[in-house]
């Protein structure tokens, strides 16, 4: 996608941080913006700020964990703007830090529920609508560099973000034929309000194994105040959409750590000489199976 003029952009977490930066950058580039966020007051303020600078913006208060509300939000976008979004930004996320061995079910359920479940809900809600619109589009999901390596202090977050990277790799392959691009953004540090995320924890996920208090929040602010400006980050995202780039990781300080991590994985793979005949048979079996399943699926589609 090269022009953002009159595109419809649905941005989860659009009321703050990275999401609000995306609303500003894509709004200034001519897109109509939907700010979808769980905090109603922040949604109203974001829409007012965008509107004040001449951007067409609509706000929806949405908990991305709520599937019925998500479908209603999608209907609302079509009612307001007359079409499905052509740009989907799965940006909303929450985090909480504590030792992996202390992690409770509520920690897992909330953090994975928002960061992975919320993205799944976005994809299942919008992908069929984007395909049905017949228009080229682009989806950007915000993961994290934490999704590219394990973490002993943010294990549920890291696991959810890892799943999101993998999911976007799959969707990118699947959606190419519909001219829908898919990118995954892996930030390292954003100047945002994520330090306050624990305040959004719903009562039903209240039993945390971590320490969440004003002191832990202040300590996180000390990191994020030095993070990348959300507008600058969104400009990297815009360039990545224009180049139809899968991975968006505009953080040079992460290069060596990521290289060491992925080298360790690749180095653990046996060389081909270790089992050439077995490797050939397994590869062939998989390719034959995939070709057969693709044929069956195409026939089923054709029969509809
Ligand atoms: N801040 C960082 O350093 C950093 C690093 C890597 C990745 N990220 C990711 O970037 C994304 C944006 O975060 P941010 O740093 O801008 O934080 P932020 O807190 O400023 O913005 C996140 C927004 O998501 C909203 N939100 C939270 N739960 C929601 C829910 N259930 N439904 C709808 N909206 C919800 C919040 O209200 C908030 O407005 C997140 O996915 C986060 O995990 C952030």
C-alpha cells in the first residue's frame, strides 16, 4: 500500500502510546481513523485531539477480549464509514512483570488474553470482512522484541508476543493472494503509558503472583520515559507498510542479542549430511500432503 488517503484504519489501543502515534501518523497521511480502546475517557480525548488537527476520527470503547463487542465494533465502523477497514492495527497490549515461577493462572489468563486473545479476536473479526471488501489492505500487529526471546520476568507477555509473531507469519502467507499485507512490529521500548497497564487488570483476573503497586509502576516509568516517541515509531510502521515488510524492528540496540538468539537455534539443527535420505523423505511427504490439502480446500471452495 502506497497511499493512505481515505483508507479506513482501525487501531486497537489507539488512545495512547504506540496506537495514538499510529492514529496521528496515518490520520495526517489522509486515513480515516477508528480509535478503539478499553478506556472510554481516553478514547474521547484521543478523538478530540485528532479531530482538532483536521483528522477524521471515530472512537469506540472496546475490550479486545470481548468477541461480541468486537463484532459490534466492526459493524459500527461499517455503519459510520460505509466500508470495512483497509488498515487494521492490533496495537493494544498490557504487561506485568514478576518471576516466572510466581506466575498465577490469572496472570497468564489476563496477559495472554489481551496480548494474544485480543489479536486473535481482531483477526477473526476483520480478516473475512477485509477479504469480502475486495480492496487491498494491510494489517500491522504489535508484538515486542520480548516475543523473539524468552523472559524470566515477563513470561506470559513474552509467550503471547511470540505467538503473535508466529501468527502474523502465517496470516502473511495466507492473505497475500487477497492483496492484504501483514507486518509484525517488535518494539523494544516506547515512550508510552504501559507502566500503568496493571491498573487495567479486570477484577476477574485479580489474583496476581507478582508485585503490582505504585513503586513497581514508577520503576517501569523510569524505563519508558526513555523509549522511542510513538510518532517516530509509527513513521517506521508507515515505511514498512509501503515496503510491504514483514518484520518491523527499528531498534538497533537489539541486533546483536537477536543474532545470538537465532544463531543458537539454527546452530542446533543437524547438518543435512547427518540424515540426507530421511530429510528427503520427510520433506517430500510434507510437500505432497500440503499440495493435496490445498487441492481439497480449493475443491470445497469451488463447490460452495
Ligand atoms: N512500551 C513499550 O516499551 C513496549 C515494548 C514492546 C511492545 N509494546 C507493545 O506496544 C503496544 C502498545 O503499547 P504502549 O506501550 O503504547 O502502551 P499504552 O499503555 O500507552 O497503550 C496501550 C493501550 O492499550 C489499551 N488497552 C489495554 N488493554 C486493552 C483491552 N483489553 N482492550 C482494548 N484496549 C486495551 C490501553 O487502554 C492503552 O490505551 C502493546 O501491544 C505493547 O505490548 C510496548
